[in-house]
């Protein structure tokens, strides 16, 4: 599991191109590890851009 493969897997999962299980396979990790990575890379609640 490399950071690049996990990043790619997260991108594909978030764009709904892959399921969580498929993204975990692409990332070379378990679904639990991918979910943990997704939480770690998720923007904080206060970091969301404002709607103008």
C-alpha cells in the first residue's frame, strides 16, 4: 500500500467510479484501512468553501 495508490483509490471511490471494495483492491489495502485513510484526508468541517 503506497500513498499514491491509496490516493488514487480514494479519488476513484469519492468520484463513485469504484465501490469501496474495488477501491481497496486498487489501493492494495483493506476496506477498513481505506476508510481510515479517507477520514484522515477529509477536509475539516471549517475548511469547506463558502457558498457565495
